[in-house]
C-alpha cells in the first residue's frame, strides 16, 4: 500500500434508510445488521414516544397497562413505542441514546421518530433539542402520520392543534439543535382526483416550516396484527397497486412544492414495505422490488429516499421475522435478498469520488453518511484471494469498504477479515481495487465544543493497517486435485 488518495462520500440518487425497532419488534444491533446487509444505510430509524404528563410515564405502556379488551395496537392510553428517556429530568444513558450512538459509530445517520403529547411545553422541547445537539446531522420526525386518527396525539388534539404543535416544536428545537433536520410526515395526496393533500388547510404552514417532506406508504398492510389474522374478506388489511403508490407519492411531492411557493425540498418515504401477512413472503419481495424498479426506470430524482420498515418484525413486516422461541434470533425472509440487491444497486448506492494523492498523517472528516472525507488505497490483486485481512495497532473507529462490501472496525478491534467482500463477488483475474477508509465518531457523538462540532467530527489517522494478502492456502492440498 504505497499510495494514498483522498476520497469523498456523497449521497445516492435515492438514499435508503432502515427501521430498527418499533411497537412490533425490538432494536437489533448494528454489527449484526451490517453483517447481513453488507453495507451501512444512509440512516437508521428509531420509534419512540414522549407523554410526560401521563400517570404511567415513563414506562412502556404495554408493560404496565392491561391489553384486555383491546382490539388494536393503538388502544393503549398512549402509543406503544419505547419511551423517550431524555428531556427535563431525564437520562441520556438509555434509549434512544445508546442506540443512536451505536448507529453513528457504524457510519449511519439517525432518524428519530417521537410521538408527543401536544401539551409538551417549550421548555420540554428545548430540553429535547439539547439532548440531540451532539448527534450530528440527524433527522427528527415528530408526530408522524399526523393526518391519521390512530395515534394518541390525534385523539387528544384537533388536526389544527397537531399542525400548530409541529411548527412550534420545529421552531424551538431548531434554536437549540440547528444540526437536526425535521421531517414532516402527513398523508399527502391520497386520491388521484384530489387537488389537495389531506388536511391541507391545517398543515400548509407545516409544509413550509419543515426541512423534509414525507409520506408513509405501505404497498400492503395488515394493521390488525397481532389482534387478528388477515383472511379473505377481512377489514383490517389492504393491498394497493405499486404503480398507484408511486404516482400518489409523486403527486404529493408536487403539491408540497406548490404549497412551498414552487420551491423544492427533499421528498422521502419514511415507511415503505409490503406486509407478508397479506401477500405472502414471495409477493412481498416482488412488490418491494417493483417499487424500486419504477424509481430507477423513471429516474425519479425528485424522490430522494425511503426507509424500509423494518429490519426484524414479530409479524411479516421485516427483512427477518422474530423467532417465536428466541427473540434474539431472526428468520430471514425472501425480501432480504431483494433489499440487499437494491442497496447495492448504483441508483441507491452512495457516491464515492477519489481525489488527489495525500500522505500520512491525514485528517479525516465525518459530516454524516452522505458527507464525509476519507482515504482510498489502491490494492493490486493477482487473482481471487485466499486470505485478505487487516491488522491494526491503534484504537481507531473506522468504516472500511472493499469490492462494494463494508466492514466496521471498533476501537477495541485489531483484526478485520476482509474475505466476505469476495464470497459473493469473486475475482476472475488480475485487477486493482480501492480500499476505502472513513472515520465516524468513536463514541457515536460529536465534540460540540469545537467550532463546527454540531456538524462535523474529525479524526487524525497516523498510520495505516497492515494488509495480509495471499492467493494460495497456507499449505498445499494433499488430495491430488480431488478438491472441487
């Protein structure tokens, strides 16, 4: 490894995020997810709630309230998400903060969804903003699906009050955490013949005040889970046309832009999936693939990203189903392979550009998963490797890419086996590949005492790892050519 170049990490044409934990499943650590997917996501989405005036708070409501007589997941006194433990008098040690650190250490941004009581005060909102200052260029999605009727904030307040609260929350939190980008998630256009988004009068100002526009769209969904089983003729599930979902999303974007005086903002889908409870596992995978095929074939550059909901699910809304015998075990579904193919497709892959030659020591910058500066090292391969590994003599926290496959090196790790980069993409002859290295924050948080610490983290790389590259086994075969 004689030469060293600068490299920049940029955005994909369509970014891909991933939901990890909700009312339907527990959080899965990023080491495991990275090993299953082979690359980090743009962001990982967490689901939390904040109802600080309720007598049951801060417990998770399904842990303390009876489920007797419930007919829906949303019949509890407040939303059955994990409780947001920060804020006034709270703690930043538990959820979601430990998970946010895990996400950022692994080279991903955070999308934090919080459903909130609209009675939350400016002082409480300011405290939330202070909680989030050190987590870089994260996203915050307050009171998502706000034009619906299932969340408790909608049951306690009018749509106008919910919309006004959103604008107030954005204003207050921005004052304390300008690093946070706010996602407004509402119904959008839900009928092709409609000229207006759902509840347009109430939410027009929120459309203008937010940073990102979003709609949640399920190609199929069984919202009755786990209280009933989806069967033919049932009333707690639905299925849509994939093409119609795409068109409604496009129409929603165009209407949002109109309400914003013709000025565009990023348009995302914060929750996307097809429910295997309705379609079965095979058609679930086919519908997700078709949606992404349409995005690519239409070259829909107005559509800047989507979040697959979710990684592991107790039902059939995940890349994995949670094992009923052991919640720590996931059972891969056919949609997992489809999703892996999608996130390695050029349209959905972050851009990396190699720059000029540089030398050690080199200062690496991590602004986020779509804005980082690292190093690229040319490596010559005389053929398909038998051993390819790195050995480190420092406590660096790194994300490493080779042959399209990503690896995480924690500060405690001194050895990284790079061979998984070739198991699915074996080399067929002599070639040169770039080994790329980036340095996200080792603690998962930025140092906000520095001049631009709200937005950037820096790490000085003093030395390169030692590369061990071999193209033959350590000892020759004794089976005289009988090995296949």
